[in-house]
């Protein structure tokens, strides 16, 4: 496995988080949001490029304004262009989704436009990229978050049959009689055997799973899996041969510690999982930056969740992965102690057993 910096300790931010990654003919793109801390108005969306073998170029600001930016998501459009979805807003419960498009491999981008005019709370993909269903529909994994004394989180899948011009939300049902916390958010989607599956971050200590047999129009009630989840983001990739890889923190609990970061595998459509390898545990330096000494994980969670963003100093945090298949294997980007973004490439041979 190889790890290297995408960007770290940049003068343009104090904290960076929530990366997204995409490969294309000319190499790869990564984007993330960064500013003083989550939710502050100076948070911008940053974008970095690299060629087929690297290195990563200096990141540039791709979206900024008077309110915070959040959770960029890169995706291949159905017309051959690239899409960059992003959130804008001072609060998670009221953010809106905007999109920019590129026809030159991410060198230049269109002006931002609302994905769904009048949206409040977020439409389209909230963290993980859309997938293409077998019938041709574009499916974007979304969720909404209500905060306050009794938070209520609801996942859904936005479905487009016209290449992203219009969207129709299909809820992922939750059995709230069995929930202890707010619910589930940030689905990760994959298509396998004509079905679409979703793995969800939850407040229940375990990832939840739902499936659709009609191209994302309707979804089964989300059920708990045996995959630990710390109420933090995860990423899922369908591998050759029918297995599925999940990149996540193998920690149970609501707002649990975000270390280590691992890859787990499933051979039964995401019902059961087996941890396979450790991507980051805070003990091995990233290969091309030896002066930076990793910090060990903290003794316990140091997160302060709120509608205006999670407060943390980032110590010992390796989280919020994004993952895609590349020619070299599984390409992963993730948050490194809120100081920057790391790229890890896991050869498929390491996932063969």
C-alpha cells in the first residue's frame, strides 16, 4: 500500500475535511472543504489535480462565498462531463446543494447553479458519489438532518432519469421504534446483480443497509449489519468478482473515535463484513513527508457535534474516506487530523484473500 499527501498544513486553512476523489483519462481529481473549522464562513471548496502517476499539484479554491461550504462530491456525468456537487450554508439543517460542471477534465468549471431550485436541507449526493442503475437512472445518495433537542436524520436517494436535470427523492425507510438515536445519513451506493444497495452511517453503533430491486424507486427498511460504525462517514466500492469493499473506522458507538481507518470486505451484498487491512492508524508516517510526526489516537472521542458543524482539534482523526477503483487498485482519500488530505492506493492483490 502506498500513501502520499494530496495537501497538508496549507496557509489557506486551519482545518480540512471531507474529501472526494475521481479518476479520469488524464489522472485524478480530489476536492474537499477547508477553513478555520467546520461551519465557519471562511470554509471554501478546494480542488487538486494529478497526472496518472502524480504528484498532486497545488490545490486551488473552486467555490467560496459569504457562508460555509461543505461536502464536495465529484462524479462523472452521463454526457461525458465532470460534475462537482457541493453544499452551501451556515447550518447543516438548512444547507443547499449546488453544482459545477467541467468539460476539460477539471481544468475549468462552469458557474455554480442550484441542483434543485428552492431546496433547503440538501438534495443530491450528501457525501458519496452517484451511481448508474441498470435501467439508466442516475442515483444520488442523500440525507437530511434536523438538529435541536431531538435530532432526526433521514436518508434518501435522489433519482434522475434525464442526466441530472431533474431529481425525485425516494426515502430509505427507518424503523424508528428500534432506533436509539437520530437515525442514519450519508448512504454509500453500489450496484450488483441488478440490485442497488446502500450502506449508511448511523447513530446506532452499526452501519445500516438497504436495497432496491426497482432501480432506486423504492427501498427496503434499513437493517443493521455487523459492520461497526462510529457515526462517521464511510465509502463503498464494488470490486471485480462480486465482492464489496468498505473504507471506514471500525469503531462502534455514537460519535466514537475516528481511528483507525480500515478496509473491510463483504461477499454477501453487504450483510456481513470482515476487516481486511489497516489504511491508517496514526503510527506510520505518510511516505513523502517524514517531518510530520503522526499523532497517536486520543484516549476517547473529542467531538462536539452541532448543526453548525463538528468541533474538534483533529488529534488522532483519520476519517471520512472517499474511494474509487483505479488501474493500481483501490484509490482512497481521507482526512488526516484535519490538517490535510492523504491519498492511499491499495493494490487489489491485498484484497484478494
